[in-house]
């Protein structure tokens, strides 16, 4: 491939060097090979060096060709043809003899340039892609790509600064191996739910450990630095007593907050349980397509404010026909009251929450009474929602969706260590997980 130089007698082209953008490296030639790859021939501007053993100025000993895979250029596999300078120590007694130059473009015996590895790690962090796809763009096989990416991923995820500034901690379970085979299907994920000064949430995954239990979460907390533990003000969780006990023991100064979504979901489950029981008692069987209560099974999960006039009329008509003593209607009203806790202004919401906590357990409907007892067992964590300006586990659920996408793209994983590094890269908080006016 012919090219123009920057001036008469110039050995290197400044414009080509600027495009290549590696300090100390200069482009000699650019050409295509038979496979359609872009071959960039480069050399360093090093003119002298000292022996790494004795320090004596070394003599030139020719050059040796080294081929490296670089980040793709213009959608093509790019190879760097490095004419690596060789040196010979002038000191006869020195054991080094002949040695080669070194450069930050790539470590010794590496196949990929540092830039290529960084490009691949960034792609896993910001884009929905796989190691197989990145290996194809780099022109190497899967193992070559992953072996290099794994080292970079461990450096990034092992940075202790990742744990600084965490004020709100979320926890949830995640199924990383959706199979009945094996006992390590579930893992516990820890998520940073801290907000910035503008009140915007930038959730990011802190870690994932095998197992779903309070002891697993407690052990993880115990292994964290004391500064991290002391900095946690709030801890969001789902209604799982194991995690609650771990927070009580491992984060004694943090305020535990029960996730609002899961509180409301408990009410949804109760309405559905009452509907099915009344349906079974009145018909002697499960619901069929044209049964009144079965027809409104979806409407019963809606908030009353979201129902149209037509939907409201259908709901009333079917309740009159299929709910002889009004149990389903009463359960639905209780569910609406439970929902209103989180839709009202904070002061009014707290008032409704206290009313629900003090009354549901006395309801004559057994399912609602059971819900009331459950809510009373979590009284402090429910009311803490109003003391923490609405802390929830929503960001944790968003991170869960991101790491599930990683698993789907890869068609599953077998190695948990590999999986952990992949999801830590993908859910490091650098990508948006929702549309927001605060995120341009």
C-alpha cells in the first residue's frame, strides 16, 4: 500500500503516528494481507538503552519481528507488526548477553496489545456482547481473548476504591445456573444503592458470592474493611429473615429498610389466594374461562386509580356474581390500602402504614390476617421507608436484570469465577439501566 510521508527524508509519518496513537511507537507501513487483515508495521524511537543487569550502554543487535493483535480498526482485524529492537550488553562479564527492548504496547509474550485488552474489557462493561464476539473481532480464539481479559478484569474488580462511598447497601438472590443439578444454583449479590448529590441513583454491583442464606451475607460483610461497614447508613432487603439477621449482626449501625415492591407483592398474592379459595368453595373446582372471578383475575392486581370506567364496571359485576359474601372484595380493598402507603405523601403514607400494621392481623379473612402478622413482624423495616426518604431495593432488581442478560447472551456459564468477573464488569455502574431526565 503506497502512502505519503510528512516530508522529504522523514522516516516516520506524523499523521500515521497520530492515528496509531501509541507514544514512542512510529508507523512504517500499512498493508492488507491475504485474509483481509490490516497489518500495521511499527518500530520504537529508542536509540540507546542500558543493560537491565549492569547498566552499561548496550549495542544494537538488529531487530526481531513480533506480531500482536490490536483493537479492530475500521471494522477489520488489525495486526501490529512490531520490528522489535534487540540489544547486546558490551560488558563481557555480564550474564545478560542479548536482550530485547520493552514497551507499554504489550507485556512480554503477550498475544494482544494492552489497548486491545482494554478495548475488550470496556466492551464487556458497556455493551451487550460476549467474549466469543470480541475474540472474532480481535482475530484470536476464545481462550486467548479470555485469558487476557481475565487479568484486566481482576485488576478492575479488585480495586479497593470500588468500595468507597457506599452509603446504602442492597442485597438480593440470583440464580446463575437455572438447573436442578447441583447445589450452588443461587448466589447472593450485593449492590451499591447510594445516590449522588443530585439524588440520582447509580446502582452498581459490588460482589456476588455462592449461596443464598443469612450466613453467606454475614460472612461477606465480615470480610469487608471496617471503613466500609462504618460507612453504611441504610440497608435495603426483601422480606427474607436470613438477610435481616445478617444486617442486624453485620451492620449494627445501619437502618434496615424493607423493599416497597415486595411489600405490595405480598398483598397481590393474598388477593389471588382469596380469589382461588372462594372460587373453589363456591364452584367446587378451579376457575374456568367464563367464571366471574376468573375473568377478573388480572384486574384484581391493578391499582384502583388505573382502572377505566369499563374495567371498574366489569370488576363490580363479576364480584357481585362470584363473591357471595364479599371476601374477595374485602381482600382487594385491603390490597388497595396497602398500595396507598407508597403512593401518598410521606406523612400520610406513614399514617396509613401504621393503620395497616395495627388492623390487618384482626381481619376475619384468614389470608389477610396472615399478611397482617407478617407485616407486623417487619414493622420497623416497613416504617423505616419513611425515615430514609424512600430507600428501596429497586436498583438491586435493575442490576439483577443486567446480569441475567449477561447469562442469556453467553447461553449460560459453567465456571462461577468466570461468571462473577463477567457480571462485575457488566454491572459496574457505568451503563444506564433506566431512562431518566437526570441522565442525558
